[in-house]
């Protein structure tokens, strides 16, 4: 379980308290309704977003905007899809779901460094030493707080790796990190109830002392997270993390890789009421042996991503669940001497659909060799504005950052008009 700690509190001290909560915590309020009982209501009024994050910068020129016949085109062939445009031949199952998904081929962003690009694509802001901005997940969790009043598990879950933190929005909207096996560390409940009760009393005493000595927002945030940790331990909603309870056929459909299990977990979490889930698939920094690596990596993506979209659609969840596929940038059209592609932010692609985003479209174009966008370019800010609009979040929202300055949501980005009415 990983939270990003707010400034003014030692991370070590904070994590020690969380670990203490795990050892001392007792039963919390029981779940009011089971996942199954809530499913119909969730389908009606629950907005959610699943971000499929491709850490390292995937070669979108080999996937979504192929250039067959060009010197930059690579070794793979394009295939037709259920929507407009063609995609890589190693994505045949995703191709069948492209009537639900749209490709934006005219992304042109400002950062081609992994750390800076990851921050920029998650927040809509370039890194600034004076303020830490909230990422997608924290913004969505914060803005959709009203729909998660009955949610006992965190509203922002990151599967398979760390995500950008809540910045100035506070600890309640931090990413809750879990492994793709569904196990959440430090949340095992002690078997001896009497000892647990004694420990809870001791914890209460220590917590009151901590708050008395640390007045202010840091202590208040600490208390909130501690309370949430205690409630987590006995919540039936924790079952959403247990993908092993799914039928064998469903697990095989998604694939038994970490990414496949993560995508299946994302569907379960959305069903439970979590408004934002990020599932990570790293290993895209293909400076060498790009095409050999894609021969194994794309089938893994194909299986899990197609299963997720199909499953959401069949369960009636896709209309209210936005699926967004992206990395921090693309890769160079030029193939280097190591059969690889290097960092490239000038012209690349993202894929999204569901949650009110129309499928089957291709937005924007690049030139014959993929080196430049030839239609209106779109930025990280524009993509975030589009996602927020689809999620029902007002683009007039203005936050107050930790330094007191106003921060407009999505950094004032413009909506990609072809994707949102």
C-alpha cells in the first residue's frame, strides 16, 4: 500500500503509523450492500475511468499510426479494424473492439524525458519546483467524491506500479497502490480478536497524542488515512482485488500476465464503485530490438485490452467507463542502428473510448513518414480536458494550489471536439 505523504510529515513516520494501523486495526462497519446488489445502480450513475499506462514511451508509429512502405515504417503490416483506420497485425483482438475506441494520431507534446513526460501526461502541467500538481486519478477522485460516499476502498487505485500523487488535493485522493496479484500489503487482520481490541485502544491513545503534538492539516490528513486503513481491513469491498475468484474462462480471456490480471482487477474495481483505476504495463523504452520486443509485448496488450473493453461492454459498464491508453510520449519515426526507436514527443498517438467518448474514429493525421502532425495538434492539456468533460467534470473548475495560486483544471486545455459533444 503506497500513499504519497504531504509536505511537513516524515514519510518514514507516516508509513510507520500506517503499518501500526494494520497491526492494531479491528473490524470496521460492515458493507451495506454487496457488489452484486449494487451492480444495477452502478451501471446507471457511476462514472469511471481506467487508464492503461504504458510506461517507457510506446512506439505508436508501430501500433496505431503505421507507415507501410516508408523508410520509417518498421517490419509489421497493418490490418483493418471494426472502426476507421488500420492498426498493427499483432493486435487482432483489439482491432475487433475498435468500434468502441478512437485513435488520436495528432498528439504533440512538450516533454521527451521519462520523468518529466510522465508528470506532464498525468497532470497537464510541466514540472514546477514550486508546486506539485495532482494527477488524473486524484483529480477524478476529488471531483467525483459525491458518487463515492458509500465507497470503503480508496477512490483511486494504481495497479502494478506507482502513479502521480494528489499534489495539493491532499492525502484522501492519493493513489492506493496494489500488485496485480491483488494482495494489499499490511492489511492482514490479526486472528486474535481480544489482542486486536487491546491494540486498538493503545492505537487510539497514541493517535490522540500524535494529533495533539501535530496540530494542523498534516495531523488531520494523517487521521483520515488511518481511519480509512482501519475500515479497509474488514470491508467486503476488498473482494474486488481478488481476481482469483473469477471463473477460469474469464481469467484466461484477460491473460495470466500481470497486466492481464490488472485489467481484470480494474473491471472489478469499477463494478465496486471506484472512479479511477490505473493499470500499468511498462517496458516500452525500446532504444534497441524494438520489433523483436513487440512480437511478445503486443500480444500481451492485445489480449488484456480487448478483453477489458469487451467485458465492460457486455456488462453494460462501457457507456459510463472511459478507457484511456497512453504513455508519456511516442518513439522516433527514424529507426536507429540498434533496431530501436528513441524518445519522440512531436507526433504520436493515444487511444480512448467508452464513458461517452465515441468509438470507431481516427482523429488527426501525421505526414508520410510520421515525423510531423499535419492537422491540429493536441497536447496533454487538451487530452485531460477531453477526459474531464467526458467524466462530467466542469472545465471551469479552479483549484487553489499549496502556494496559494489558482490552478485551472487541465491547465486550461481545449476539448478535442470530435470526441466530446
